């Protein structure tokens, strides 16, 4: 448990869990054996602070979210999360079978299956990103039924059936998942239609901190109202993806953050950029880089410093601790079940783990 003093001086106690995010595209320089060793390091050093879960993510052209996730949980007694898995890469039956198979490695520990339609700026150059809200609703319906051992009819998921050329009248998993698999939405811009989708179909939500505390509080209030009007009675689970890039060297931390910031700003409309005080004209070259499929490294080299300043906590531990404390205080007051150390992490993951274990988390106690 982490106790905080924030703003008023009254202690705000965060009693939830700590996780870590391995965004496979941002960490492309690390092999899978490297990532496993780093996860083992996190398990050893962060456990005293409530570390329980490793989160992976899904991108074409980078390491497989399925193979990487299975390898990590086969080696470590941790919970698994995805932030996120994309619905357009695999048909829902294959996706359900994959995570139900991984559940056999979990010894009953939870899988938090984070789902999202993916970055528009990147994904639309790889696949047809059709009807994202409808696709997400159908996918949640299909996965919930399949994980519960129930059949899913093709007529219940007409858009997914058409997209993936599914011909059978119905499908069912012919083996049982061996651990709880809960469905999370996020992280992405949460517009009213998306909030209603989450409230009606998902067990939980992943909120990124890059949107800022004010926007997060507004979103949480809207989600509470929407959930109260849905048929799902269980309270919505909330996890915080804390977007930070930390290093002993400020410049290195900030430059590394651009790998993540580049694809965020390239997918945001101009009005959203302007709301965050980012000049859309400064983002044009970044958008063009992704449109030409030039990759993360090239797009990051074009990303303006102001975008990092507006969206990411980046720098040395001393420069970051105050803003991180504010976010842990928010997590405590809003009932988040977990805060996970999120993308972009920092330039060297070993150093990131050491900084959080030796500098940041002890300072929050």
C-alpha cells in the first residue's frame, strides 16, 4: 500500500496494485528473452510495493502479443494484461481460443484483456479499420459468451462475421478457460459514444494519464453515470496507465518519450491537439511519416518538444515525482484498482525499474 500526502495535506492512501507495461513496438530493441529478464527484475524489485501484473500490447510488424504474453506468464507468477489487443488482426474465435489457452498457464490468476480499435493514424495504413464502435461491441459480446462456454451465433456478430468471412451458424470454444478473463476498454479518446459502449459491454476501463487530471475526472464521472444506466451491475473496474519516461538523464528521457508521443499526436484531430496547446502544423510531418509507413523511429525524430511537455511526464526522478504523486492521489480518491507504469517507460527499462523501486515508489510512501 502506498500512502500519499497531496494538496490538502490529508493522506490519500492508494491500496491497489502496481503493474508495468511492455509496449512491444516502443521496446522493439529488446528481444523476447530480454523482456522476460526485465519482467523477472520487476518481479524481484517491485513486489514490496504491490507489483502483480505485466501488460503487453498489439501491433502489426512487431513482436507478437500472443507469443510474448504466453512466454512471460510461463516464466513468472504474474497476472497478465493487454493494453491493447486490436480487433482487426484476428477473428473473435481465434482471439478467444488464444487467451483461453494462455489461461492454462496462469494458475488461476486473472487475465485483463484490454481491447481497443487501435491508432487510426497507423492502423488505417495496415488494415481496414471499419465501424470501430460496432466492431468493439460485437467483439465484447462474442468474447464474453465464448469465455463463459456459450455459443456465439454468426447473426449476433454480423460485422465481424463479414470482416473475417465466418461461415458457420455458430461457434463455441471446445475447452474451458482456466482463469478469470475480464474485458477492459482502452486506452483511447473517450467520447460519449465510447463511454456508453464501455458501460454496456466491458468489465473495466484503462485510462491513460496523458489526457490530464481534469479530463480524467470528467471521464470518470461520465462513466459512473453511464454504468448506472447499463444492465451490468458490477462496478466498473478502473486501472491507470501512467504515461511517464524516466531516466537519470533528462534529455534522454524526453527524446525517448517521442517514440510514443509521435503516434498519439498523429492520430488526434486538430481540435484535440489545440485543446492540449499543441500546434497542428507542427504535427503535419509526423502524420506524413506514418502515412508513408516510415515507422516509429523516423516519426519520433520529427516529433516536437512541446508535444512531450503537454502529454508526458518526462525527466529525472526529481523532476517527475510531484506530478506522479498527483496521479497516485487521483487513483486513491477515484477507486482505481491498479496503477501501471506505462508507455513510454524510459530509454532503458532496467534503469526504469530501478528508479521506480529506489526513488519514486519509496518517496510516495
